[in-house]
């Protein structure tokens, strides 16, 4: 059953928690906070608390996320969840295990308004922004599922545009850093190029990583693939990226989903290399995950490698990112589209 509308478990800050249990000794706030964040336990599992307080907190702070579907890749290295939220919308979260780390990919919006046609989330449209608590809870749930494997990295690359939901995204970053102990250098915010958000991010105290979903390095093609480019064209985006790099002294990365015959030509490699070299940025090449509503397939593996080699010859730093979880619809929005789970909120008609 979905929780009722209203405040959920990770929406409250310390002051809110203190007000909620004002009739308890002051040290209870630290006990509850430590249990929720460091241990990842629900209020009913906090055995250091009196039973009455556990019951009261469990009722006052229900979880935001209700599991609707879970998929695990054949090799066990990728887990993806479809969650139901308290208002009936749905989001996705992905946990990825690597040899040296475990990474959680979180959603910041239910749906997305950016309209990128090759993206399953963009094809489904926009529902609403997530709260900071709804973002944080995704990491808590994934970390618990990871067991003894430490979740050291969080990437804001799931459903939605993080910089279009800036305040909640940044509040979640501060909570992940301060309360879960994840280093700012292991937190990566991805954007399709919301220039005001990039500029604002450059002024923040925590030096998080910035990844820009580029996908084309000429304005005509990029405006077709990533419509926000019409508002913030490449020259404006490059200027904001230069400012971010100067302010943060952090390496930028650019994501490039390779689409067969669209952005994988020699001219595309030349334009991309010319764009990233002055920024001393890194390029992540990603073969496009197929989606039913976008008819063009991803670039075949041998041509992905050829594109990477061409970029290297042109002086660009590049990595080919292995596509993970194709067998479980791990690209953003695919699990939700595959299940199309109807979510009924108690009390609704």
C-alpha cells in the first residue's frame, strides 16, 4: 500500500525531526538520524528507541518509495527498481556494481520535460519534480540492497533533468554528503545543458562533478536531438562549462549516445574533439540503448570503437562506457514503459 500524501521519511531535516519528537530527550534526535541515514533503517527497526516512539515515528514518517518492480541483470551486476510514489507517479533507480565501486543512479523528476526524442523518459513526458527526501531515499534503498558492498558513488543521471529541479537536487547532495558520508568528488550531476543551473552550481561549496549530455557538437543537429539547445546553444553552453571548470577545478565530462548514422560520422568526431579540447574535458561514449519510440538503433560495437579511435587521434580523452543492464531495460524510463504499472493512492477514486 502506498503511503498517504504528505511528508515522508527523508523529507524532514534535523530541525523538523526535533520538532516532531520535542517531548523526547534531545539525544533521541541523534539516535533517529543516525539510524535513518548511517544504518539505513526504518523507524520500526530502531531497537535503541522505546517501542512507543518507534511506532509513532513509523506512522509520522512513512517511506516515499513503494517497490513496484525489480529487475536484476543476468550477471547480477545491475539492479533496477520501479518505485511508486505517494501521489501515484513512478520513478526508477539503478544500482551498478563494478570491480572497485558500487554506484547508484538516481532520478530527480518523475518523467522529464526536456523532450529528447531518443530517451525513453523524454518520450513519456513530465509528471513532477521529486523532493529532496525522495531523491535521498533512492540511495538509502539501493545501499541497503548492496549489502556488504559499499556504495561510494551517486550519479544524478536517472529520470529527469537535475538542474531543472535545482533546489531539491542540491538539498539531496548536501544530505548525501553530510549525512551519508559520500564524498563530493564521488557525486556527479548530469545535465542536458541548463546554463543557469551550471552557473549556479559553480558557486556552491561542494565540488561535485559535472557531466553534460552533449550528443551533437553542431547546433542544427543538437537542436533536433536535444531541444533545449535552441535556448542555450553550444557557444553559450561552452562558456558556462569554462566558467564551471575555472571555479571548481574539476574535470568536466560529456556524454555522447552514439546513434547509428546520426552522430557517429567522421565529421561528428571532428566537431566533438574541437568542442572538448579547449575544455580539457573527458568524453563518455555510450551506444544508444534501444527504445520502441525511437526507430534508429545505436551504433554497432565495431563502429563505436572506430569513433573512439578517431577522437583519440584528434586529441580528445575518451572512454567507451559499457552498456549495462540492456537485458533488464536499464536505460532511463524503459522499465516504467515496459511495465506501465497503474498506481492507486489510497483514498483516491
